[in-house]
C-alpha cells in the first residue's frame, strides 16, 4: 500500500521540497527509497501523488505531482460535542470518529465528567487528539482532517453551539422516554448537524434542560443503552449509511 502522509502546508503541483519533520520520520520508519511513490495531502480535499527524490538522515526530499480530488466525506458536516470519556477511550473515539467521517470534535467537561482538563494539560491533550485525527486520516484515505476544538465547560460552550448565519441542526442524544428515533427525523436539506452527548453517567438533568433551552432536540438511537464512547460512533455510522456516504 502506498504511504499517505499529511503535510501541514499548502501543496503546489510540480514543487520539490523537504517533508516536514513528522512526515519525514514516518517515511524513514517505512524505509522508503528514492524513486518510491507517496501520496501527500494538506487537508484541502485532494490527494497529491509524489515521488521521493532523496533520503537523508534528517531530510526526505520529494516532488509533488498533479492533485486528485478525493470524495470520502460524509454528505453532511457532523460535529460531535461530547463529555470526554476517561482513560484511553477518548483516544479511540477520536480515531474511530475520524474514520467514520466526523467534521469536528468538541471535547466538553460536564457535571459528571471524570476527565477534567485545564490550562497546559488541556492544550497537550488537544494536540494529542489532533495528531490521532491526522494519523487516522492518513490510514483511512480522508483528505480533510477533522478539527479537535479546545476543551470547554459545557455551560460556556452551549451559548455558542448554534452560532452563525446558518445554525446546524442540534441534537441531544437522550434516554428520555418518548424521544424520537434518529431515523425518524426529516433529513432532507440538512447540511450540518451538531450532536451533544454526555460522559460516563450521562448529562445531569439541569444540563439536559440547558441544552434543550439552547435549541437542542432530544433524539434516541434505539432501545439499548450505549456507552459514552459508543453512542457518537453509532450515530456517525448510521448517518453514513442512511444519507448516502460516497461508495
């Protein structure tokens, strides 16, 4: 399989340049040689065929070819806003959500959150999760990297959740009796959706009420109670199948 590498700089057809340090290390670990083919992407929605020109101890020089458009995004832009699950479950969630087509992830701290992050520790975790998203894109073939937003308190984030000229459809994943099923919603014309889900233990009743007051509509995924790190992935998988994920 041809090695795919993300480069955090705009690519230009026929350009020759040295890969950034992270991409160069990846190429060196994979033992690519001069003349080998690579695929580069810069997050703009294209794959860029490239050829290795030279390998040095700390430098990998490549030549970029003609960009090729990539159609591997979901038909609607999905933002997952979620109470962060603890331990390594957030790492796995970011990886799998990226593979399933998420557009953005908003990590939140809620009343029942076990994982609580502030200051430099929050910034390091965000950078770590963004790197996981990049690696998942390299593996799964996406040419657009989802954004992992800075960690925020739920109460601070809610007033901004539907900001903008065209607010997204806002859904609260809920176990509330009588909440309509996700599949029963009218999806025609929807271009963006933001979903809110809780951490282990779920959102507190007052947090759910605040979300509804902010414009979120409760929906259910089905009759089973899903874990905090499973529910957002189930939603993404359903959207991809139901709304016409590119074949």
